C-alpha cells in the first residue's frame, strides 16, 4: 500500500501547537506518557491472551524497552504489547490530528485560560493525547506498530507541522515503537539531553518506577546481568538493565512486605531520615478502586508551620506517577501525612497534571481522612506511648481541623488530648474528663493561656480548685480559636472559667447561700455603681464574684466575647478588631475590697479612692496576663500608696 499523506486542518494545527506549548508544564512528562501507553498495551495483550489461546505464546517476555542513538539524536520507546492495526492508528492517533472541530479547540482554549476547567472527558486517557506530548521535545516522530495476531504493520510519521503520513509495512515487530528525532538541547527552554542515560533514569525513577512491567535499556557500564543478543556499536552484544523497581508496595499484601521496605518507601517520598511512626494501608474495591499507603512521621518537617509549606500525598493512576503533594486528597490539618494513593480510574485533565474536582476525588478525600483518624483512635487505645509521641509532635496541627472539618469534628475531638488540673504530668481526653465529672456537674471547664503555670496561678482557678472541679488547661494558640466554635462534647457544654458567671453550687448549696448573696449585693451596690462609673473607660461593668476565694479581684469576659489573646492574634494578622471592654469582678470577702467599700461609704468624695479603684483594676489586669495602658502611671500610683503606708 502506498504512503498516504494527510494535511492537518487549520484548527487541528492550532490544537497541536497548544498541546506542545501550553498544556504540559514540564517537558519531561513526554517519557512518562509514552511509557504509560506502552504499559497499557502490555496490560491489554495479557488480558487478550486469556481470551485467545493463539496469543499466549506472545506474553512470555512482556517488557518496555528504551533505546537511544546519540549520533542521530533519537530516542525510541518500544513495547511488545497488543499493538495497533492500520485502522486503529488512524483512529487513535488521529484523535487530535483528525478532530478538526471548533468545539474541541474551544474547550482546550478555555482550559488554557482557566486551569480549573475540565477538558473533554472523551480524550482523557486516549492514546493520542499523551503521544502528542512527544512533539515538545522532537522535531519528528515515527510510530511503527503491528497488532498481535496480524501479519502487517503500520508506520506513522509527522513533524507536527503541516502533514503526517501513514503507510502499511511488512516487517514490523509485534507491539509498538515510538522513535523521536530530538530537538537540540536547550536548558533555558527545559529541553534536556534525552539521549543521556542518567536523565532517562531520573525521569523513569520519578514517574514510572512502580510500573508493573520491566523497563529495560542498555547499560553504559560493562557490568550487567542480561544480554539483548543484538549487535551494539560494533562492540558485540549490548547489555541491558531494568531501570524501574516495579515494587508498588501498596499493591502487595501486608505479609509480602517487610517493615524495612515500608520505611524505605517512606524515606524516599518524604526525604526524611527517620522511620515513620505509623504505616496505614487502605484498599477500596467496587465501582471505584484505589489503593493507599500512608505514613505518619515520627517528627514534624521544618516547614510544617511555614507559609507555602508543601502538603498532600503522591498521586498515581495505574502505578503511573501524576503529581506530588496532591492537596485535593488531604486536608490542611493533616498536612503532616505522607504517602501514595494509586487510583485505577480517575478523571484528569489532558496533561494528567491537575485533578478535576469531581465526586471520586471527594470520595477518596473523605475516606482517607476517616482512615487516618480511625488509625489515631486505635493508636490511642492500643499503643499509648506511640500516641503520646504523635500528639506531642502533631496535636497542635490536628486541632486545626476543629475549625475546618465539621464532618469529622467529633472524631477529631475523640483523638485529642489536653493538659488538666487532674494530672500534673500527663494528658487527658474529653472522654476521660466526662467520666470523672463530679455529680451534678453540667459543664466541661477550661481556660486558655500562654502556659500551664500562668493558668494554674490565675485568680479564675480559685473557686474551682477549692471545690475540686477539674479544669482543662489549653495553651496552644489554636486553642483560643477552636473553643469559640466547638460548643459541646457528649452533650456537655464547654465553659471557659474566664468568661461569664461561674455557678459551682449544687441545688442545696444555692438555697443556703442565696440569702447571703442578696445581702452582699445590697451592701456593695453603692461601691459597684461608683466603680463602674470611675472605670468606665476600661471596663463595661464592676460586679461581685463567685469565683474568687483568695484574690481581691479578677478580669472576666462576657460569655460570647472574644478573648484578649484572640484579639491580639487577629491584629497580628492585619485584621481590625474593635477593643472589647471586659468585666471587673470583686471578691466581697477580701479585706482590700471590704475596706474600699467602707471608705467609700464614709468619704465618697475622697480623691484617693479613685486611685485605689484604678490600682485594684490594674492588679486584676496584670494577674490575668493583660497589659496596662499606662504602666508608668500605675507604678507612680503604687509608689505613692506605699510611701503613705510607710
């Protein structure tokens, strides 16, 4: 049959130029695409041989070969798989060459302009799409193929410009070979020397290391374990080596893989020197199949809290590497998780580099998150020491999920631990706290602060310590935020001891102290009204306290007020937050407070009383860890008072 010459239509020519110059961001992926096509061809032949006995002898040595010719500057990717017939060459490789439709061109143009737009799903995974990436690095591409079971083959050639040719040949071997006449090396344009063995190995290691089939190429050294039996450059048989590991550990059963192999894979993908803290295997079957092998590190990476840090897991499709740090599969608060997810069928764009936000991606995301959280739960109960290591290193990050992942909020709370007044050394869970609650206790009490010692010495703790109530001590910056959005656990409301009214009395105690409280309220009414007016620029109210037993006063916020620490965090992030006045509570049994009440009753016009009230407020503010608006004035007033007493 004579050589047939076809001319690209104008639209198809424009389309090809887009494929070459716009769709792929990394030219190295051309080799990934050719190897992926070859792997698919080998898979198809193996499957076909199960149906056709005549093909069984053709599956004895299935492999992918890579050959280079430095003098001619050619690179060939060869397989002995299913191959293609003449009609299939025209149909499959003509997916782009013969499309010529304004609709398809329009869709790709839209994709180029909006990266999140999906390209035509009919083209995803078809031979022609990946095949045409070859023109990024080649001036001319020749394809030679023969379908298994047929006697004649087909040759396709094109320079990617105006025309392409198709002819029938008699001497084609079974399978498909794609030969590229490479463009000149140009580092600035990311055109590397693709005849270099180390460069080819680098690309194979990165993208195709776990392909099921061996990828073979000639060794440059004299050491080898296998011979091709073909003549080399006049020096005798060419020796070859297998350049991919073929060890997709996630696809093998647990009893076939050692812990050392898992650790080596973790170190390879995470660039960590240490072994992982935990290995998580996952396999989903059914209408949508995928396998996952995830790792929890034993210590955090340096960039864990840095802006622009990398997160996510490696994504493979049928063992072909697609992308590093796939954020779509792992939420921000699990950014420390490393690993591999290998899907059997996934919607990708035409370059396989950006995921479409479809139902399958979301389904994998949800299942992976639940698997990680359930593993942490099992670790908490089955291996407390390992869990303690995890929480020390990553607990602060995990709690970020309480702000963003409402679906798994209860699960995150269930695997969270906190410092508590119950245990001076260890940590406690919310479940343990609830199980220890005093009879009649309705709330889970907590307090946020910079450190454990600062919280334990706070005036807010006095009444709770006196009555034996347990208090959670929350010292991570994220604690200031998540407690605002998590109202309860197991039906018990979370209550800050530094906000609102604190009622610790039982029903019987309330009856006994109610009359006493009413009496004190009447006795201090005048002082409270006067102090509220005197300190109006600093506080919204002055009232009697039920939480103090030793200190004269303390500063509290209303139940739904933003804490001062959170105010400062928002301002540090550049957000304008109005200053919120807080409440000054007085201890009606403290001599300083009773003395101030007596002095106010006897000489309410004394100017020194206003200074005393200001000092009392300043002391309460400092005890709460706050900052004085005018420290020098406070010091002067304090010095004057001390001088008078002496």
